[in-house]
């Protein structure tokens, strides 16, 4: 199980890196950054894409829960990974001292 959880953290990191690298700058430039709020939804979509593609179900790995339809677990796991990437970005920003405290 440790290897699988490490893979989940790695996917959260990759989802964050892809979101920041591919979408952050264009959204910052588009209409003065008005659409930057969309980054968390883009990260969620990337996380869901990863979990569907790799068939990752975090709730099954951690708690042994098996949904009747496997795609339910994949979507929930993708949302967790997408949020995890946002959380990871917040931690990195705070370490760098560039966090936008609200």
C-alpha cells in the first residue's frame, strides 16, 4: 500500500506542476487575471483524468471501500488528487514566501 500512496502523492505533484505550467500564466494574462479562480477546477479535472487513466481509487486503497461502479471511486480520487495539488501549491508558496494570504 505504501507504493500506491507514494504514487498518489506523485500524481498530485504532477497535477500541480501541469496546472501551474500550462494554465497559470495564460489565465493570469487573460483579462487581467480575472479567471485565475479556474485553476482549482483545472487541477481537479487533471486529477480526475489521472485517476480514470490509471484506475486509482484512494478510498479502496486506504479504507477497503469498493464502490458498485468503479468510476465513482476514480472521480472521488481525482477530486482528492486535484485538491491535493492545490494544497501542495499553497505549501510551496508559503515556503517560498509568495503566498497570497487572504
